[in-house]
């Protein structure tokens, strides 16, 4: 399809609009999946807890083979949790020590800064006084020299010579004192900046340690308070890892069957959420690429309008490129039509299968941009001829 520069810009805008519409629809699916994931995860946990309460209320009524599975998992989880508790206790002690050290270091830096300030102030005041005295001496010498202007100075050669020498010495002294005063002030500024930087670094490190310390304390408290419930929960959840064992009551078996179905559904949603995030990221990349490409076309359009002697450009967008971009609308419509996507995550996978296979592979995206880039090169050849 042959298009003008203006039509090329319009075509790209239409493609970006289609991609943007698809992006919004997939974002809505992402929100729905996340909401359903939270609900289903909670329901799954509730089913396991229900079963846990029934089983542990009368554990001896459970068939011995199943009881062995439960007890084995219980002991494994208890060992794992106790190990984690020991690790957290050691870690929190170490982190607390680090936190205290950072605070002490900050206090030491600020204290040394406070001590240094009077010393530097004292040096500055002494120098300022010396500068003032030197200025008085220079002005006095200057007035003396003024008395020997003209003929009068001819008859006081040595006196004038000594006064000029004294005047030069005074100026040199004033220069040195001013330089020393500037050095003192710069030294204080540097010390202040370095100290502030160090204090900020210590504060940043302290905050990082505090965040980790808080997280680990929360985890430790949770494990110490709830480790028994956690071990019981995992010891029952193991029963749905493979086939549900035979010999359980119909009530327990029914609850575990529902839990197993929920677990499968939660796993499916998590897989689809990974795919959704990947698709959204890739679509963002394509839109970003078109934003840059659009600027190239706009630049060419401005050149055309600025220089009337240039021939009007014509771009050849191959049919394969047009078909490539037709997919955005097709997939968007499929997602809109599938209002019950969250009832079965695989429906979403089917809806976007063509998109993932035909449009979002790295090679296909590179091919698409290369083809459009080639059309720009071909069109602008006439300008360089």
C-alpha cells in the first residue's frame, strides 16, 4: 500500500490506538485475574483449614497409612520452622547491633562537627583581626607615601624606598591572610559537606537495616505464635499433592476434592498472570518504538513543507505489515466477547494465542520495524539523488 507522509503518520496513529485499546482490555483481564486469585486462594485456604480442624479433632479415627503421611509432614514442617526461628533470632540480634552502630556513628560525626566548629571559628576570628590590622598599616603607609609625592620625594629617596617596600610587604601579607581566611572557610564548608554526606549515608544504611529488622521481627513473631497451626495446615495440604488418599470420610474427601480443584485454578491463574504481564510489557515496547518512528515521519513531513523543491514522499507499506497490525483489533474483540474469561483462564490463553504466536515474538517485532524502516529508506532515496 502506497501512502503519503501524512497518511503514514495517520496509519501509525491508528496502529498505536489499536494497540492501546488492546492494552486496556488486557489490563482489565489482569485486574480480574488478580481479584479472582485473591478470592480463590482464600477459599482454598479455608477448605484446608476446615479439613485440618476435622482431622486433628479426632486424628486417631484417620486410617493409619494416612495418619503416617500427616505425621511425617507435620514433623518435617516443625523442624523446618524451628530452624527458621533460630535463623531469625540470630539475624535480628545481628541487625539490631548494626542498627545501634549506625546510630552511634551518626552521633559521633555530628559531635566531631560540633567540636570542630568553635576551633575553626576561633581561627577565622584571629585571621579577620589580622586582616583588619594589616589594612590599617597599609592605609597608614599609603598616606605617608602621599606626603612625598612630587618634588618632595626627590629629597627623601631612602624614606620613600622604605615606605614603598613596607607598602609591598603589607599588600603581600594581606594577600596571604585573605588566602588563609578563604582556605579556613572552604575547609569548614568541605568538612560540613563531608559530614552531612556521611550522616546521610549512615541514615540510609540504618533505614535499610530497620526495614529488614522489622520484616524479620514480624516473621519471627508469626512463626513463634502460629507454628503449630502452620505445621498442621501443611500436614493436611500434603493430602492433595497427588491423588487424594482412600479411606477418608465422604465429608473430608469432598472438602479436599474442592480444595484440589481450587489449587489447580489458582495455579492456572498464576500462569496466566505471568503471560499477561509479559504481553503488557511487550505491547508497551512496541508503542514506545512507534513513538520514536512517528517522530521520524513527522520530521520528514516538516521537511516536505519547509522545502517546496523536495519531491513528495511515498511509502510502500507491504500487505504483510498491514495484516500484522490487523491482529490487534481481532484479539481485542475476542477478549471483549469472552466476558467470562476468569471462569477459565485457559479461555484467555486461547484468545491471545494468535497474538503471542504471530505478533509478539522478538523476531516478528524486529521484522515489522525493519520493514517500515526499509520503506523510509526507499522513499527518501529520491531526496539524495
